[in-house]
C-alpha cells in the first residue's frame, strides 16, 4: 500500500469532518467557539481518529460511517491538550506550532473550550446512531470512550503524572502514567472503530493488544522526542520533561533502552494483527509511523 497517500487521504477526511461538526461563531458564544476551532483545527497527525477509521475498515466496516466517532476522539484529545497546557498543570506556551489556547484566549475561555470539546465529543458519538450503526454498538463506544478519558484513564494518568513531578520515578509509576494518560485513549480508538464495525471475540482481543502496544510505544517515543527532538518540527519546546522532572521512560530506563522498548512494542503490535492478513496493513503501517515519527 502507499502509506503516505493513505495517511493524507484519511487526514483529509478527518479535517473536512471536523470543520463540519465543530460549531461556527454564528451559532453561539463567538470567543468560546473561536477557541474550540483554534485548538481542534491546529495542525496535527489525527492519529486517534485515523485509528478509528482504519480499525473499522480492517474488520470489514465502512470507515466513512465512523467519522463522527473518529472526530469525537480528536475533540477529546484536543480538550486534554488545552487543559494540560494551562498554568495550573504543565504551563506550556506552545502547542502544535502555535501559541497555546490560554495564551490566545485567556485561561478562563481555554478551560471552558476544553469542557465544551469534551461534551461535544459525546454528541458526535451519538450521531453514529443515525449513520446506520446499531444503537447497541454506539452504547459500547460511549462506555469505552468515557472510561478511557475518565478518572481511571486519561484524567487519572494526568493526576499521577503531577504527583510524580520532582520525584525520582519508579518503573511502576511510569508504566501506570503511560497506560492511563496516553495508552487508554489510543487503545479505545482502535477498539471503538472495530466495535462500530461489529468486531467481537478474538478479533477484538487482537486489536486491543495492538492498541495497547502502540499506545505505550507512542508515549515512549514522545518521551524520547522531548530529549532528542527538533523544536521546530515538534511545534513545542523540548526539554520540558527534564525541567519539570517528569516521570518518563528515559528517566527510568535510559535513552537506548527506551528506543529498544518502543521498537519491541511495535513488533508486538504488528504480530497481534497476523490474523487480519492484508486488511491489517494500514494498521501495521501506522505502527511503523509511530516509532519512526519526528513529531
């Protein structure tokens, strides 16, 4: 397959759908909606929505039918970035190559824009019930997304991340942070795409293992890029994890072991897809992209 062409095509689908699903300034409080659109439509990889689409297609579903849920994942991701950047959390001035939402719109509007994007996400999932997807599958997606984004998923991981700042991290702490703060939402994107397409049993279990492995690998590579990346390419400052004494994989295992662990996880992810044959190739390519990326 032509991976670059595939990625660009899926990104274009997602961009068009996000632009369509997000409210316009004519529909409500203009400053709030400007902040929402500014954050969601900023340049990004669109990894999570593409995982929804590719997982659905891998099990025989129509990826375009899953676009509302795919966009829901991007809204949740964007909300988390807005809140992470706030002064009360990581206090970051740059995100995706542009000033953070709170630097442009103020802290109060940024906080509310994040809240609005989180609630919009569940409205978008509900739209899948009107796209010839059985309602019971949509209910499963609501459960998956809420658990992955909530107190024992992304939000819980962020809390543990804050608790371990300026401390000597343990292997167990880093694993817990990575599993919840990053892996949970990535794995849920894979699972939700498959669930919308009707996957169950062994196929869903295999895709869950794939999502677990690429989710962990993604965060390990993020940790590595904070040490070795190019700020111009990343779109945000490097060295922040070290400055804040964050609990990262390289802080515990070193750079070389971290790189080896990410590679091993990608190999495990690809092996998990063996039963999908040719249909799993886009997901395999996405796994390779995660470990080879520079941003």
